[in-house]
C-alpha cells in the first residue's frame, strides 16, 4: 500500500488519492485525501532536536484542536524553529499507514484506528499521548421514514467506513438492540452502508440512505437537509463523555525527539485552553481552516449546532477507549487486543502539572 506523500507548498494544496485499503491488511476499508500545509517560521527561532515535525489530522470539527492550533500558529509557537508540516486525511487507516511509513510523525485520530494500528503492529508502531475531543457523533434519520428507533429495522444507515469509530459504535448499538448484521457486508436487520462523509449528504438527499451515524459536521449537514437527530451518542456513555479524537505519535519519533513531541503536546493543551476560553473565535478559526482546505466554509446552521456538541479536552478518557475495543471485538472486526502500553501520558501530565491542571489517567493501559 502506498503512503501519503508530502507536497512542497507555501500554503494549502489539496491532492486526492483514493487508497482502497483491505480489511485484512489495515483492519478497515477507506479512501484518503491528503492536504499539506506548512506554517511560517520566524527566521531567528531556535530549532528543537528535529528540523520539522509532520502532523496529520482530519478536516472535521472533531479535530478542531489541530485545525485551530495550525490556523492560529499555536502549535508553531511552541516549536520555535522546528517547522510544522501538516497533512489532512479523510480516513483513519490512511493516517495510520502514513504514520507507519514515516510520512507523518504525530496524528490526531479516532480511537478505533489507533486501537487497530497498535494491535496490528503488536504494540510497536504508536503511542497515544493525549486526548483531544469528546462527543460530536449523532444518529440522524429521514423523519418521513424513521420516527422511532424500531423503524430503523430494514432501513439503510450510513457510517463513514468499515470498522471506523462510528461504524463500530453503530454495530455495537445494533447488537444491543438484539438485531443481527453481518459486520463485513453490512447486511442484516439494518443495512449498514459505508459512505465517505463528503458524499453522505448527497446520498441522503438522493434517497439512497435513510440516515447516518456520523461525526460533526456531517450530522449537522444532514439536519440542514431535513434530517432529524434520533440519538446523540454521548447519551450512551457514563458522564456523557467518550473519546472521539486522540493524539498519537510514532514510537520511533517519540524516542528520538521527545522535546518535539512535548512541544506539540504543549501547543495542543494551550490550543484547547484557548478554544474553551474563546469558543466563538475558535469556531470561526476552525471554519476558516475548513474553508482553506475544502474551498467552502460551513454555514451557520451547520457549524453552530455541530460546535456545541463537541467537548475539547486533553484527557484521553482511556476507559472509554478500552470499551470501544471491546465493541470492535464483539462486532467481529478485531481479535481481542492487548492494549497494555498503548498510552504514554507522562509528557502530557508533565505539561498539565506546569499549567496547573489535574493529571489524567491511562486506565491501566500505560507503558509503566
């Protein structure tokens, strides 16, 4: 499988590369879109132990820490003369592939690809070093076809990709209802239709799907097209919190450049603090970043409800990651993984202590 390739550019340049990834090879099926962005570095800024750090994230609001951190220069500020080179992806498997290939060093990513990438490499290719966001996932449906949960039986519901975080959550929810669905084909009491988030709104308006279990802003885009929220996933979790975005790092990069990793984490912590202190400015910044990446800003009736449904935090909510792994095992998408060592929260907790914040817990899945 080919790796995501960085492009030399002064601003954002988009290049679309369809990378069909086999379930047996990477754990999921997906398409990837890579966009590279370099940020300006002050000529007299002091470099850390690496000339550059290559980061990856999705053009989704659930990855707004990265969107805003790059857009506002908050990550670059912490890195001094070490240059941030950013690439965006449309799917977790392609980002994991890029991490394995060395095309990125640090990535913002959902829990299921992180779990899969860690387990497939026998714990040798990545570490989760921080959380980034919770929530922002909804089941939205065509109100003319689906009025209650029971009406979902026999309907076609989209998820972003086979085995991704939302796909696993939906399959688990279906199973808890007592309904049967073949995870690989998506066929059963409910038809699970794996659809790229970019085309899910068109699939909905054309009638080829009856709803979707999707992250923001796709959920709010569907609502703007007339869909209704049937279920907010946060209602299924204790304290209404579950990890939707983690920060991962290549283990080799962490070993060689701990100062760079710590600087990126410090930038992420400060970005989340700024987002939470300035929600309207942060929302505008994230929307500007999305406009630069896609050519179109989100309208108010999409970004406003989407933004409200996401919580930005540094806690990786480790216990919920373990539960999500159990869901993937039950769905037949993953053999029971040994996740001991998937977290290294030592650098994050050092930063949180310096910022006067509480340390976060790895739920017994740390490197110690």
